[in-house]
């Protein structure tokens, strides 16, 4: 991948957790969240990296992550790459600890990535989700919603996932964990 010395600005084309494309403004990366099944028992999604369509096994796309939610929007399982299926409630756990802002603590979740490090998503007062390295508090990613009052765009949702340039190896896990935490928030779980 080309190195620009700047983050990946992944435009979320729909802004919905039910399916979208995340396309870097500098064409370095293209992720896709696709709903693959929806019935009374579960809803399934796959996250693909479309940046290099020929880079899969035998030319096939290899999922970065799969998500399987239970009935009535319940949390289900997540599988990162070739890993095992893990209960979402074990993969993305509440952050314990004291905070002067109790609502902020309740809106924070952490996950352990394939690199062995722990990362934390926190909902900010302005409605942005911020992801930091839990140990060193390094900024890793931000998900920005379209500001209230902003006009509707015909070709964009106005939402953006920004991933710091040092973390492209985590992009599948960042997007999977973001989809889960937004699902938790949307369905008040």
C-alpha cells in the first residue's frame, strides 16, 4: 500500500450498520460490510477487503470478519479472519472503572485484537466513537457521524471512519467491533 503519512479516511457510503462500503478518499483501501442472511433466527454479515480483489485464496475474497447476530437483535458471535467464533459479549466487553461521567463509562467497550493488544471504543460527548490503545492510550481510529443539521448528500452518508496510518492491519477488527458497538447502542443492549 502507498504510504502518504496520513490516516485512512474511509467514507461510510450509507452510515448504516446493515451494510455499507468504506472507501478511502485516497483509494488506498476499500472495505465492504455485506448482509448475507436475515431470518427469524439470526442476521449475518461479512466484512471484506475489496482493495485487492485478486489477493484472496485462488482469487476468492477472504472475509476479514463475520458477524452473526441472534433473534430480536440479540448479540451473537464474531469471527475475525480464520479465528474461532467468539460470543460478541466476550469479544467486546464493558470497560470497568470509575468515571466522573458515568454515561461515558457505560458507552465504552474494549476488545483484544489479533496483535495481542487491547483497544477501547468510547462514545464521545459530540457523538463520535473514538478507539484508543487501552495500554498506552494512543489514538487508533475515530468514527464520525454526520453532524445534525448537515444537508442530505446523494452520494454519501456524511459519516467517516478514520484509521491512523499505523493500523491498517487492524482495520477488519476495528470495523467489526465498531459494527457491534453501534448495534449495542442502536438496540439499547
